[in-house]
């Protein structure tokens, strides 16, 4: 069993013999966020796992990695499929960038593939997948841009993206207009007569700055330039009459109540950026219903894991104190010459294997607590909501898009790297009765 995130037992022992010196637990969490921006915009990004928190034998999805790698295909067969679908040049570029390309499932006679590009992404709250930092996620998305643009051509220019819940063409028009408005205002002299225009543009940006289309297409420094010009004018302007004073006071009040600007670390969606630049078409791979269920389950899991954190850290503190008392007692006996042979062996064991002994004691007690059992029991529900149902929905939406817009040669899907889609794709092939002519799966994931 893995150590539960929180106290480092070895460091605690080295720091002090006093239990009160044991450091507080630091909660390791990965939260999901419903992106909010333009009114009605259906951005539904959810972290696909909660990082490295684990209660039993680790995060459930990790266990499937070996199953994917142990494909029945020979290396030669895999390379033939990869070269025929991606092309040798693109495959080489992915590998050069540190990606691994796997073929967990061979396609039927149609030779049609779901190409899953496993992404690491950030949210406005700073959460990341795979335990990576926000800078790592930003770098990943930036490096993905040219690769994804080339990959999209294999799927007719369409990218199905995690976090997208509907067609975004109308919102794209708004964001394009917003950026142009900011560019225009950034070069214009501000005057009292222009306050209304400045105010409306700034309000729109402030309300939708968390939206991925806005974040990945409008430079925050551009928005800051316009906002700072607006704020400086409000501070310096001397109203000529009561009407002007009322308007200035109202605008200052609105600015003080508006959401603060956030300096995002950079790209967090290669797909959104390419879409805004007109280089790919963006298609939904999520439903709001499933996404909301996942968010609720993530919130519930967080509460349960926090409760388990608290209980286990209490047990750790108690067991460290108890262990040190036992060890000090044995050392006193050795100093006084009253220690037995059996106690000498025990003291030696305490000295050499302190962390292992405490870990074993802690885990034995912790696994008997209601908090541990509750956390274990909800694993299955979390897996269904955060992984299985969302994967199932993504596959359904691929087909729905094709039915409404015409056939695609392959499906390009950008989704969290902790998803593998293998089980759900197999079930889909069985459901449509096309096992022999079903969809295949190519998995592209960053490994270094």
C-alpha cells in the first residue's frame, strides 16, 4: 500500500522526537472546473483525475497502461498501422517531441481509427492533470499546436476536444470581435465620450476572460493595456457637472466590483487556439450532464479524501509518538544494562526499519477506519462518472457529428492523458455489431 499523501514519516522522525513537531498534512488535490465565460458558452473542462492521491494501490486508471502496451500486434504490424494512418513523417515528429504512439486496438476492414491525443491541461483555478505543474501543462499545449494542426488533416480538419459541449461558431464570432475591439481601443486616445465603449468592451472581457477561446486567443497584456488606460482616465478625470460625476462614480464602482485579471501561464488549449486561428474545426466531445456529474463526484471524492487525510494524519502522529516512546525505553534499558537479547534485536530493528514499522502500524489501523472504507467504496462511482461515462459520451458524439456533417476518414480526439478509451471503444464496436469492422484506436501520449 502506498503512503497516503501528507506527512513524510522519515522526515518527521529526523526533525524531532516530539509529536507536536510533526508537520501538518498538505492536501494534494486536482479539482475539476466548469469553465464560465460568454453567456451560454458550454465549456466543460474537467480534470480527468485527481493527480497522485491514492488510497489503496494507486489511481485506478494507471493499471491499464500495461494492458495497452501488451497489444497482440507485433511491432512490425503496429508500425505499419501508424505509418498508414499518421504517416511516417508525423509519427516521427511526435516521437521526437517525446510522445509514445500505441495501437491498443486494430481497426476492422474500414481501417478507421479514433486517434486519441492525450493532453495535459490547466484550468482557471490552476489545476493540472498528471501531477504536472501549470508551466509543464502550458509547455505541453504550446508544443502540441503544430503537431495537432497536422494531425487534424487526417480527420478532415476536425478536432473533437475535451471541454467542448456544443458548436462554438457563434461564440467564435464574438471573441474575434472582442479581440479586434481591444486592438482598436489599445491605440485610441480615451475621452469622456468614449467611456461607454471602453466600459462595455472591458466588461465583456472581464466576464469571459476565463473562457478557453478568450484565454488562448486574446493576449492578457492587450486587455491590461486597455483596462489600465480606462482606469487611469477615471482616476484623473475632473467631472464638469453632476451628470458626469454620477457616470464616473458608477463606472469606478463597476470596475472595483469586476473580476480581477489573472495572468495565465500561457496556452492551455492547443485545440482552442487553432480553432480561433481558423486552422481546425472544433467539435464537441462532452455533454454538460455528464460533465456536471463528474464535477459533483470530484467534489464528493475531495471531501472524502480530505476526511481520510485528517484521520490518517492523526494516526501517524499517534504512532510516531508511540514508536519513539518504545525506542527511548529500549535505549534506556540498554544504557542501564537491563536489556534482554530479544529487546536488543527489537531495538536494532527499530533503528534500521523505523519508517517501515510505522507505515505498517499506521496502515493496519487506518484500513479499519470508516473513512478509509468510505473512500474505497466510492472508487467505482468516481471511475464511472469521471472516466467511463465521459469516454462513452465522447465516442457517441464522434458518430453524432459525422451523421450530421458527413463522413470523416478518422476521428481526432484531444482528451485527458489519463483516459485510454480502450474498454469503451470495444463496447461500442460490440454494440453496433461491428467487431470485425469496428473502429480502431491509436493512442498518442507524452512520455518525456
